[in-house]
């Protein structure tokens, strides 16, 4: 595992850049634990100070230090993405493996549900959820809801792999040796789909963070918790853009863009690693 | 003995012919060159090959897998793409009406001779047809522009060609996945020969087929050759196929030609220890125990052994084999071999 | 033909199932909304105005009656389905006597005109360029495009839209930043109106295409660079088949098969996309109508819009499913 | 070495694509100059004759609906209520063109009989609908009768509650017979923000159902008629009537703008940008920062005040409303403690960047109110004593307004007035001085305890308060809530803001909140009468917990003492000086009980651009309310003049 990591780092430029970016972001979010100010509090420093020696990235119109605010925001945003990805992976793995392995009626019913989740308009449902949950709509709950809504694509992917695994000889062998479907799925099939799960995790994080940013900016989440989205929300509240407080918007946008690019590069590199065909074509050794 | 072989018998040996051969390969070198983050790797897949193929002749190339035979014929067919690059030597064809030096041709000229004069049956013919196109479309894509006739006439010609090869014209309306393996292979051969090219390169066309189908495909190739009097360069690792089909045979080992001669001569009197090994590994009826394999593995061509590349596995290797590359030596009757032992007369 | 009929029947069944589940899900969720349309109406009427508490009570009662909010939940559910199968969504509650269908029909052309066109445009452009980039791997221009696509593709749509808005609406104010057409421009088939609509759609469309393009570009490039190593492409090249023919009929055509499925899937995201686009650019359409309906607790309208979107998207997926065997003859019609 | 991957054939294709791309770019670029013009919104109207105003309703989803008497099917502030409607009287929150009260369709003030059961109104003659039909008393009677018949119509319930019968003895006289005495019945026909508008009988009587009639195209009684509108509800264009002299506004001269356009302004950023590009003459409201930006960067823009704090104070009083039906807020000691924990200076800074007009008492510090209430009550406030259980304190600090002015002066320089009267007018007078010690004592008196750094209720639960705010649509209020929650949190109370967004109205009405920043006090501004809001605070209207509460007693305060005051006001006339005395009694009661913590006037940052028009109402010339969705903003039209070349 470590060796793969080292090789990827050495030979895959995308992986290396992705790792660098994501480490910077993670590093920044870890810094949030050393913030001199409580991240929720306002008017702790002079407002509207442009980037300077004292305040590296400037201060907001709410009297918060953009740098420290951003570290907390990145931390919460990242945690959010990880939480959504983790929960939705469990769902999509279960549905995908069961559907692919069982086939028949089970498959059809599960895939109908699956397709429903792909087709229903997500955004209004999230907004409605916000209205129903209100104060209890903490980021943890939002993560849970997003996970419950965001597994369908990947479940389909995993299902297709599981379907092909079902026809392999080793599966029949397992059946003849008396393993239960659950055992076959968890012991035999799971390891095959894990690499896919890993690369979809990163893409799912991108998706969920993007959703979170959008929802927060429009004010449909708990805006007391600093996240990249809620930072932008407050900046818009203070018309920071036209008021010339560009640093309040620019830094979080740059940070989140970097995070997206970083995660995406990692996902692509991993995908390539998983699919040897594209790896070969990169090495120029195809055919 | 088939009529064809008899025919060969009556004709003079190739090197006696004054006219230019159908294919002349001289000192051909083609290496896989990879550069990856500053590390250059070179694999000498085709290393200094010289050979001639006459008109109206089936020339076979044999060798283990990864002996470079596939790379060689790809290079001859001009079907290489990076990282396999030609680093030296020439490939000259004589199609009767025109002579070409393959690697000095402009790409569009090369495109022009393809299929009209030079056809290629690729390894793994099962997947060489576009799965989303009907067979008829493939014939049009490949051959229409060479035939110089209007579409209805062209299609008629294709159907006639298929009929000649005992194929139903109905296959034209099929998608490749609707055809059986053997049928697909025959369609590919029909496709390769529809323009009646003077030179056909076939890379393991029968490998994936079962024995019965294999036999019928080989019969088909032979019939085509006889009818069109084309030259065929035929590659397979299966010595039995060579014995049945080819007129002359070249043996490759680790990117080099080690022995060449009339197929019959080679089977009767193999001079190179590697050839001997290949022939001995053919199963014969009545064998009591399994054939003995050769010890060791083919060499790593990125870092080939010095001297004769076969020496690490050669049962009769001598000191000279370890330092000096054995030169190709004519033994008469078109029989050539590159082995120090033969030169020094230690083997007969 | 018989197998295709079975395939068709199965797909149709699945379509009906998905639509049924989807509409029920939104029914449950939209009825769980804590926003009471009657209270919203009353508040809108009484804010700033002179009111008396007694009058409010009377009004509350008459509105409840008017909105048809009486009956048990089961009765309401049954009557909902009996109406919806004939395409009647009832009156909107927040725009009272106006039928939901009228509001939807008014907004739908904008959404379709902008989002569907932009999505398809992004798909076409992305696949074309991505295909070329996969085929001509050495081309500098296409390589640069690949880098740009890689940077843009993972961006959340909101961020891109916001940045475009800042750049073209504020820093270099050359494009209109809100509305679907200019103020005072009369409707009709006139140059003024059409050019105004086009101009207003430029920025939102650009944002959609920019975001959409990258994904298709990268996907197609990866697909094509795999396909060019396929035997049949190599063989066609060796066979001297016309290169344009190879590019179109061998490489692009074959790579498009999975991309078509992707297009069907991305149509599903259109309605979510519509909301954000319309919010950011103040563009008229079904998205802002939906947000408005959610805010007003107008569940008739919410249900109407989501039902239309569910049916439309499922239909798109169904059509593509049905066409799939034509697209890829290898597909076994189960 | 030529290889298969690239080929000569490929390049022309690429070149073609590149050429096409460049051509496309150039084409777009060529289009851009005209695009720049296109951003100057209006192409079809002469800009110099057009006034563009923001409609804060945003996009109207059912734009083709103009029946304002039906329930809320369409837009109201699209120019419809401002320019097309008219009714009997208007009352201005400021000075008015000729005094705050204008007899509009009525020729004179209402005449009541002795026991307030009959009201007679004389109407003006020579007023015409825009379709040429003359306005008469029949229209007024029809308006009342039609709505009484349909309780689903907007003013149906309130009219049927009050009116026994209405008659029009002659075309210029209307007589209302009331079901019960009501000294302020005429207020229903008096525009503060809006009022019962008069319906065109000759149009509506042809409609089969007045509730399902869209009234498109509307027939105006006002000086403007509908020109055109966007079916998507983003803009509405009104054109000055050729016969504007035959409308009630005609008395004041010709309205300046030939066209008035009400547009959806979009988010605050876009509104600021629009005005900077001179594409929006009157912006309804922006965030304080937006106003500062406009004041700084756009020479032609100004607010109500020429300098800081710019904003127009609406006669509306945002306050922190307690849900008095919740156990934690039953005790006035708790409410007072929470008030003493608020540092109003910080709240003013956080919400309005200091541009707020604070008020310690439950009356908006705007219009004529300071003269009637704030100034005369200063001494009483200064001497007001509060018993914390351990000590007696005088919590009022009369210098807070000055302190805010002093705090702002270093950054705002000469924009900050130094004159005490001016400071009082712009920043307000005094407020409660923060006093954590007293707050602690008060909480303990109410049975609350402090363990560690956290407060617990008498039941032993953590003292947790949610401050509900509306969110994006009211940024200033949202920020005030955030600051207050932070101040409480720093004291050891688990306080947090809650964004209600679209559920705000529901939750406010149904009492689903701990505390809320909103307004339960709205007044005339230009008239001292408080019945407008106070009458609804009578305990008879307080709903039981869980049931919806009618406006405006959202905190559900029931007090027998207050009921007494309200009943006394009902018995005195609208212009009776005794009602001011009773109003002061209400103020004193509210200070003692603290049912809401009054904060400040609702300051609206109306931004006006004089690039095309001059003569806007301002603090120096307060002839009308500039806030463009108020019904009485129509008076602005007659004073606006095109800027001379």
C-alpha cells in the first residue's frame, strides 16, 4: 500500500500535484485548532482590513480574520465531504453488491429505487428538508441526508462490476463450497470493487462539497457553523463584492477551487491506476 | 505432397532467381523505446534482420512468443506505432507493377498501396472488425477505393469473392458479434484478399481457433494463395502449421533470425539447436512421455545476453558463444544458419 | 422483434415504477413542509396593512376552504392521484385561481431553451473536442484544452457561475446579468426580442457549457484513447481506411455509446441545475418557480413541477434506453 | 518517423476547428460593444423620460394578475398599488406635500357621528378612471359590498366585521353604517403602506366571479396606466395618463416621468451594480455596505440623509420579541436581564455599521414620534429604577446615541453630525447600559443558576435560546440577531441564531420560536396615533399556544393593564390629544414589563440616482416617503424633474 503510494507519487504527476494540494488544505484545516479566536464569534478584530502583515488574508466586515475563519471553514467543509462520502459508500456498496449478485427481481426492484434517486430533483428536496429540520439541520444531519440521496450513481457502477463477478468461475466455486450469498459478497466480491469505491469516494466528496457550498450560499444550511459556503453567504450578505472587500470572497473561492482540483486529480490518478489500460497508454506501452 | 509443393520443387531455389524478390528486408532494426520521467528503456525486438521472400511463396516465421516475430512482421507491414520505432535497415517490396521502399514512402503513398498490394491479417482477428459496423461496411471502408468501380459492381465483386471462398454473401449483412470465431476469421481473410493483393502478411491467423476450424482456415489460405499467386508472410508459433503450409521457414529467437531454409529441409535437417528444440517439441503419435521443454526463459530484450542470445539455454554452448554474435552463414540450397557450432562443425 | 417487445415492456414497466416512486416521494416530502400556504397568504396580505385579528380568523377559514385543504390525508392522496393521471395539478395555492399547469407551461420554455440546449451543446462540444483530443494526442491546442478542462471540470457550478457573474457583470460589465430578455422588449418573433433573449442567455449558457464541457471532454478523451488501441481501429488504420472515416465511424461512433447514457443521466440533473442557474442569473424558468413555491408552501405547485421533471427525465432515460439497441447492436435485448 | 497516431489528414480538421473557434470568439467580441449598451437595460423607452424603480417583491410568478382585491395571486408593488390604485386618504410617514394627511379621493376628513357608528365621506368630483369612466360614490360602495360578499377577498373579512351597510346617497357622498362603534374605521381607507383600494365598479360587475377575475389589463384610478409587462414578472412599465389632471395627483401638477418601470432588482450586489451603471434610479434597499459603496463611488447616488447614516427610517420598530408563552421568558426579570446583556452599540455596528436609529422604547424613533414620545419621556427614562433583588439600578443611559456618533467619527469624519439634535435624529437618543452584574442578579432572582460558565433554568436544564431571524431577505436583522446571540453566549447562555428563511412567517404566526427579531410595532410616523398596531395587542386576540396568532402581537403578550389602555384609546378620537397621553402609558408599561426588547428603527437604504431625475424626497426635503413599495411613494412623481442638459 505504502509502496503504491510512493510509486504514484513518483511517477504520476497528477497524483503528486493532487496530494500536494490536498495536503495543504488538510494542513490549513488542522491549523484551525490553533485559531486564536473562536470561529463562530464576530467582531473579534477590526473589520474590513485588507490583507496585511497583521492579517495575512485580511479581515471580514464581520470583524473576523479571514485566514483563521478559512481554516475552520475548510475543516468543517472537508469533514462534511468525508462524512457524506463514507456514509453514501456504505449504501452504494450494499445496494450495488446485492443487486449485482442477486440479479432477477431483487435487482430490478433495487435498480428502480436506484433510478428514482438519480431522477428525482435533488435540490428542492434538500431545501424542503431544511425547512422540515430547521434548527436540527446541523451539518451532520445534512451529511446524512446528502448521503442518503447521493449514492445512486455509484451503486449502479458497483452493480455492473458485481454482475460480471457473478459469472466468474470463482463465484460458482464459492457457491459449491457452501458459502452464503452474504459471505460471497463480503469476502469474495468486496475486495474486487474496493478500488472503484475508493476513486468514487473522491468524486463523491467533490459532489457533496459542491452541494454544501451551493446550499450554504443560498442560506439553506446552518450558517452559524463556518464552512466555505457560509463564508460566502456572509460575504454576500455584506455585499462584499461591490463594497470592495474582495478578499472575503477571493480566498475561500480559491481555497475551495484548489480543494476540488486536488481531489479531482487524486481521483483521476487512482482511476488510472485501477484501469491498467489507460496506465499503459500513458506509458506508451499499449499493444 | 501437394501440387503446390511440387511446383516449388520444380522451380529453382530463390537465391538463384535474378529478378527482385517480392520482399527484401535488409538489416532491419526496430526497438521499443520508452522514455518515462527521464529513464530511457530500449527493447531490441527486431535486431538486424535480413531476409527475402519470393513471388508466389508462403514464407513462415516461427519462434516462441516474445521472440520478436510479431514485432518483425509489424515492422514489415509498416504497422508499428510508438514506442516501437525502426532504428535501421530497409524494407523493400516489389509488387510487380511497382517497387516501394516502405520507410521512405510518404504516408499517403503508403496508404495507397495498402490493401491494393499489401494486405495484413492481424493477430487476434476476432476483434479486428468494428463491432458497430456491418461486415458490408467494413468491406466498403477497406476496399472500395482500390477497386475503381461503381458501388453496385463493387458489391457484386465482393460477393463473387466471398462465393469463391465458399462464404455466403449473407455474412455481409451481419455484425461481427453475430458470426462464429471461425467464420469471422474467414471473413477477415476474405477482406484481406478482396483486392487481390500481391503480398499478404498473416499474423497468427489460426491461433485462437479449434483444430477443425483451424484446418479449414488453413485450407482456405492455401487456396487463396494458389488462386492469386500471391506471396504470404505467415507467422505462427505452431510448428505443425508451418510444416503443413509454408514453403520456406525462418526461425526467430530473441529478435534475431537464427535459421532459414526450405521448410522441408529445416524439418529434416535442423542445424540450429533452437530449431531442433522447436521441432522436437512437436508431439508425435506414439509419444510415451511428454516432450521435454527447454530450460530457462527467453532473454530480456532490454538487456540481452552478449554473444549468441541463445547461449544461456543452449545445451552445446561454447565459450565463443558467450562473446561473439554468430554471423548468418549460407549452407547451400537456401539454407542459412547463425550458430558458432555449425560454423566450427561441432554439429552436423 | 419479439425480444425487443419484451425489452420494451420491461423498460416501460420500470419507467412507470420509477415515476410512481418518485412522485410519491416528493408527495410525502412536500406535504411534510412546515410552511402553511394559508398562513403565507395571510402574511403577505397583512404585512404593512391595517388588520384586525378577528378578520384574520375569518380569512383563514375561507382560504382553507378555497384551497381545498379539507379531507383526511388519505382522501387528499387519492384525489391527488386521480387528478394527476389526467395531468391536472389543480390550482396553485400561492397564485390562487391560476392553474399550476399554466404556471409551469409559462416557465418551461425558458428552462428547456436554456438548460437543455446548453446541456446538449456542452455534450456535443465536449465529445467532439474530447474525441479529437483523444485521437490527436500530440496536438498542443487540444492538450491545453485538456488542462483547462481538468481545472474546470471539478468546480461546483455555483462557483463558476458566480465568478462569471463577477467578471462579466461587474469587473467588465458587458453582458446582462439578470432576466431572460430586456426590459420593455415586446414578445414575438422579432429581431429585438430574439437578440435580446440570446444576449441574456449568453452568460448563463456560458456557465453551463463551461462546467458541462469539461466532464464530457475528459470522459470522451479517455474513452477515445482506449478505443484507438482497439484492434479494429489499428486494423482500419493499417487497411488504409480513410482517416476521417476512422475518426467518425470507428473511434467517435464507438466511444459515443457510453456517452449517450451519460447524457440521459445528466438530463436528470437539469432541474437541480435550473434552480441554481436561475437563482444566480435571475433567469426566468421552472427553477425559480420551484424555489418560490417551496417558500410559499405551495405544495400543489411543488408537486406539479417535480412531477413534470420526474416524468420528463424518466422519459428521456426511457427513450435513450429504447434507442440503445440501435446504437449498440451488441446489446442483448434481455 | 511518421506513425499512426498523428497524420497529415488530421491537421486540416484541427485547423478548421481552430478557425471556427476564433471566428466564434471574434463574433462574440464584435457583439460585445452592442452588449455593453444592452446592459443599459431599457432600449424601447426614451431613458430620459423613464424612471426605473426596484420592486422588492422580486419576480412575480403570476405576472398577468392585477386583481389586488383578490388574494395574493399576483404582484402588489409592481407599480400597481403605487401608481394605479387610489383610495380616500393618504398619510405620510414624513411631512407630506401639504401636511402628512392628504385627502385623496375624499374631499375632506371623515365625519363620524357621536358614538362612532356612522361615518360620512364627501368625495372629490372630476376624477376619472383611465378608461374614461367617471369615478363616483358607487365605486366606493361597490368596493365595500363586493368584498363583504366574498370573505375570501382581501378586505372582505374586515369589512364584514365592521360595516353594517354602505350607501351612496349622491355621487359625491358615501355613508358607512357600522356594526359597532369604531373611532378609527377611516384608517381602513387611509394609506400608510396600503389601504382598501377602490374598485372600478363598471369593470368588475361584468366579471362573473370577482375572485377569479385577473383584471388584466388594469383600469387605473391613479395617474399612470399599465403600458406593458413581462410575462415572466421581472418588469412592469407604467405610462403617465394623458388625462393625469383628472386624477387626485393632478392637484400637485404634472408627474415628471412619462414612464415608470418597476423591476426585479435581484440580489443586493446586482442592485448596487445596476445603480452604479445608472440603470436603476431608485433602489428599494441594499445592505449598509452597498449604500456606503454607492455613496463613495457613485457621485449621482444618495440616500435619505445626504451623509451617514443615509437610510430612511421606516415607522417600524425591529425588536427582539420573546415568545411569552414559553416558560423561560415568563419572568420580566429574565427579560430585563437579557436586555441588560445587550450592548446596543455593538448591535448597531454589526447590523447597520452604525447607521441605525436606536430606540429604547416601543415606538419607532421616526417622523413626528420623537417629538410626541421620545423627547418628552427622557426624564422619566432617566429616573426609571429597576430592582434586581440585591440593588436598585437606573439602567437608562441617555448618551448612547452620542457614543455611537463619537465611535464613528474617526472613520466617517465630517459625515457624522456634531449637533446634539442632529445626532438624536440620526442615531437615536439613549438605550439600556450593559450591566452583566445586574443581569446576573436578575437571573438569580428568577431562579436561574450558574454552574461553571453556563446558566441553567430553574428546572435545571441548560438555558438555551434560539434567536430566529429571517436570513438573506433581511440581512441587517440577521446580523443583529447574530450579534445578540453572541453577547448572550459570552455570558454563558447557549444562544444561537436560527435562519427561518421562508418559514419565518409561519413560525412567527404559530409561535414556533424562542425569540425572534421582527416588528410588532408599526405606526404612522407622521401621526401620533398608536391604535394602528396597539389595538391588535389586546389580550382578547392572543391565541393559545400552538394556534396561529393574528398580527401583530407575535410575542403573545397579554396584560390586563395594557387592555385597559387599549380600551381607553378606542374611546377617544383619532386626533384627540388624550391618545398621546395613553400612548405614553403604554410606553411606561412596556418598559417595566419588557415584553420585547426594542432595538432601532427599520432603516431602509433607499438609494436614489439623480443622473436622469432630480427632486427626490430626502431628509432635507421630506415631502414624501421615498421607499418605492409604499403606496404613498406616488407623491414623489409630481416633484421629480428631468435633469436639465
